[in-house]
């Protein structure tokens, strides 16, 4: 308030003063140099709530003693400086309505001098602004409330002076930028936090726009003081001065990192979804749930139907026009069901414009209405022509193989990777007299296996399934006349490229007649053996007797003849033993008599026995492990194994002098190796030598007599001890046979 009083001439009469001063809207009073009131207008009296009588002629500080402290010094200053004193919004404590109150005044104390320059009066012009101050503090409260509101809604406020770039901002803005709440950040500092790309491409462009439109709005990225990437949203307004120059910008700012991150995630997942959809080669469409009209076809949808989405405009019935007449009902039924269940699914043939026929699969789901839209089905279409064709081919080939499998008299079956049998051919049903389902349910097939072989059958089958190794087993199956016949079942695993079993394909061949013949043969061998034993033992006894009697004779011919007879009788004995063994193996009656014994002792004794009968080779024995090795096995049979390997080593290395034997422990096995430097074998031969009656070369029969059953028996013995036998050999260099037996577990 600019109040300037003219110099008041002393000649002014009290009346004039009274009239003028009474009319002013200000409070007005005059005190003389002794602070005694000489004049007070009504407004003034109202402000101080006194009557004229109470004040006139009284000293100011008697009436308002509470003001003395504040005013006395002010008046003294005014006197001294001869300058008026302005006190805007000056708080004076006054008793009002019986209460001491803060009353706010705008004061002007104007000294009035007499013509000779002496101070005559203090004029006090006063206007009460208590209400104004109240409003001001209310505004401040409002501002505070606004500040709180903006901060609690995570909105920062800022006020930028465009002339000098000074910025005033709320504390929350400091927080957004990673500063402490009471840090004041300059405009330049704030700009430095913007991601450079966004500053150039977003913020500066937004400012240019704001200069034109007055509105300043953007979303951009900042790196806050801690180095975190954040998204901010700013909304502001430009204000202009009288010359229409932009001078101020006001606005709010929000941290929208979370929303933006979600938005980006959503965008990414949309993108991924689209890519995935594209990869699935699915066509997309939407369908009005009520009218069942389709719309929003994706380009792929149209290309499946043979249309070009860029050039051809299509109506909502485009798909329906192509449905093969035979499938119209299928489609109508599916639509009816979709109305009930919300799920749409059907496969149909479609005829294209060029007459070609395709198979498609339609799949859709009802989406609830939202925001006033109608419920609709969002669906996909897949071209399944190739699939159908493939299915048809598979069906055909399956039918063909089923027919073939059913046509052959042999039993054919298929097992899953876990060993469950899931297919049996017609011959199975014909043989057993059972129906197909009886075979598939539970362990239906084991029911026709003879009870004596069931446990072993299951054990071997599970072993093959577990180890993915071929299965082979002889067992009896019961036929529809309740008779059992012998079958040889074999199965091989079908492996995929990762070595996993996809299927087992098995056959069971009726070997009953063969088996019976074998039985006859085995019986014959047993009887022959038995019958031969007596004459052979008798001959052997006589030869030994003769040797005792004539062994020291000078008749060389006689001695040699006796030795030859004894040797041949021993060989004959050995062969008879082997023949008997093989017949026992075949009828599954080769018994094992297991016990604990020292393998070291067995090896040394066997070597000694061989040495006694044959001095053609030197047998070296090496024990790698100083300890004795104990095994639990059939001692006689293991002796037979080693004997056989040693005899072979000597027999098949006629030009060599050495045979090496080793005994050692490998893991939890005891291993014996027999090495010779003889004729050796090639790879093909190696694969067959453990087969029954196999002999490497027929031509050498004379050179190397034998039946070809020794190794077959050896392998059977080792196998039945849960052991292993193998061989390394090179033609003309020699062979090295190994057998391993499990060690006694401590
Ligand atoms: P055989 O009575 O013929 O010796 P085996 O079953 O003991 O019968 O051996 C089968 C075949 O394996 C033999 O005919 C022979 O060709 C070959 N064979 C066995 N041991 C050796 C070896 N140490 N060196 C070379 N060939 C061998």
C-alpha cells in the first residue's frame, strides 16, 4: 500500500481534519510528541475497539500498554530519521472481546512537523489486515495440503523460470531423481539425468511443441543419482509475460517406471505371442457370438483359404463359402455346442477356388464381453492337410502291417519302452483262444506262460527293458486246449536317435517239435554216454594196468602204443564229458555246486595238472595282487573253464612256446587271463567262437581237432556265475582270453 500524505498545514482546522479524516477508509489517529491522542477517526476507533472518549487526551501507552515495547522504539526511530515508518502486516497484541489477540495491521507512522521544523504529531494510518493474513495463511495451508496431496499421489511439482532457468520443486522431485528430500536440484542437473537419446528425441521436441501449444507433456527415461534407470512423466504449462514471451513453466512429474516396465513387458509378451502364433502357422479370426459372423482375419487365415490379404477385400462369410458340403453339418453342430460351452472345435474339409481340397482345424474360445462390447469367440485356424495325409498313410501302413502280422502264424507282439505289452497279433489269439482285451489288461499274457517259467520270464524281460538289451527266452505257452508248447521268444528294442527305446518288437516261435527232437537227442546222448562209460572205463583201467606191468619194457612200440591208447581214451573221456554237458545245458540241467574257495590255489593247481600232461609250452603265471583271491563259485566248473582256455591256448599256438596266465582284481571282480602267441582270430571269427559247434576253420579240422563246444560250455558256466568272458585276438599274433567272476562281498 502506497500511502503518501501531503504535508498537513497547521492552519488546518479541526473541522476540516475531522471531515476529511473521518471519510477515509483507513484508521487514522494523531498523537502529539508526548504520545497523547489528539485525534482518532471512527475506523481507527473500531480497529482498536475504543471510544473516542477513552482515547482523546490520553497517552497512547496508558491506553495500549502492551504496545509500548514495540512502538516506542519505532517512534523514536521515526523522530530521528524523519522518515515515515511502514510496517506491513505488523502483528500487534491487543485485547479484543476480553482476549489477547494477534491483530495484523499495515501501519504507516508519519511524522508531522511544525513550520519551524519541530515534530508536532505522529499520524498513524492503519488498516487492519488480520483477515488478509488469515487468508494468506489459509492459502499457505492450501498449498501445504496440495503439496501433501501431490506427494502422497507420488506427484512432484515444479516451477521453472524460463528467463533464468531457476527451478523450484517439491521434495518428491528430489526423491524421483535419487537425491535426498531436502536437496535442491538445479534445472541443469535435472537435464543431465535424462537419457541422452530421450533428451534429444523426446524432451526437446516436447518443449518445442509446448512453445506452440502451451502444453508440455512427455514420458522419458532418466538415470537417477544411484544409477537406476527410471521412467518419468511430466505434464506442464507455459505462462507468458505481457510481451507474450514465455517466462514461466509450471508442472507436475511422476515416476512411472513400474507402469512403463509392465507396459514394455506386455508389449514384449504381445510380440512373443505374435511370433509364436506366426511360428505355429495358425490363422486368426474373431467371430461374433450372436451372428456367428467372422471378422478380423489375419493374413495367414486368408492365405490358408487361398486369398491375398493385401489385394482382396473379403466379407464375413468368406470362410463358410468354402466348407465342403459334407462337413456343413459338422460345422453347424460345433457352432451349436460353442453356444453352450463357449468352446468351438471342429475339423473340416474346405474347397478352394482352384478346386483343391484342404483340411483345416478350427479352435476357438468364447471371450466375455467387456466395456460394452459384445461377447465374441477368438479363434484360430490350422491347415492340417499334411497331417491328415500323414495320418492316412500311417493308418494305411499300420493296417498293412497289422494284416501282415495277423497273416503270419508266428506270434508277434509289441511292447512299450516301460515293458508293457500293447499289441498282439491274431496268431496269439488263435493259439491261446483268448480275446484281445484279455491280453492287454493287466499282465494278461503272463497267464499263458507255464508257471515254472513265469518268474524267470519276468526277471529276464525286466532286465532287458532296464538295460535296453535284446530279449531271448524259451518258455512254454498254454494253448486253447490247455496244452503247453515250447516257444522261443525274442525281442529287440527300437531306439530313437537319442538311444531311447521307442518300442519293443517281439516274436514267439513255436519250437516245440524242435525241442522234443532235442530232448530225444539229449536223452540219446545221456544214454550213449552212460553206455559208453563202462567200456571206456574198462579200457582205461586195462591200459593203466598194462602200463604198470610193461611200462618199463624195452619194447618201445608197446610202450608208445600204451601211451597213445591212454591219451586217446582221455580225449574220448573229455569229449564224452563235453557232450554230456551240452545236453545238460540245453535241457537246463547243468547243476552248479557253489562254495568259497581260493582262486589262486585253483589257478596254480590247474596249471600244474596241465604241465604234468603236456610239456610242449611253458606256462608263466603272474599274480598282480599279492593277496589271495576268494570267490564263491562251483570249483569244478571254474577249473573246467580255465582248463579249457589253457588247452585251447596250447592247441592253437603250435609254433609258440609260451602261455601267460594272470590273476588280478579289477573293481569288484576277480579276473583271470590266458594269453597265447598262436594263430589268433579275425574280428568276424571273434564274434562267433562262443556259439555252439562253431569252429573257426573247417580246413584246420585235421590240425586242430575239436567239436566246437568247449567255449560254448565255458561261456554258459561263466554266465551262470554272473561273470563275464571276453577275448582279444589278432590273426597270426595270438589270443588273450579273460574271464571275470564277482568277488565275495565282505
Ligand atoms: P574246439 O573244440 O574247436 O576247440 P572251442 O569251443 O573250444 O572248440 O573253440 C571254438 C573255436 O574257437 C575253435 O575251433 C577255434 O577256432 C577258436 N579258438 C578257441 N581258442 C582259440 C585260441 N586260443 N586261439 C585261436 N583260436 C581259438
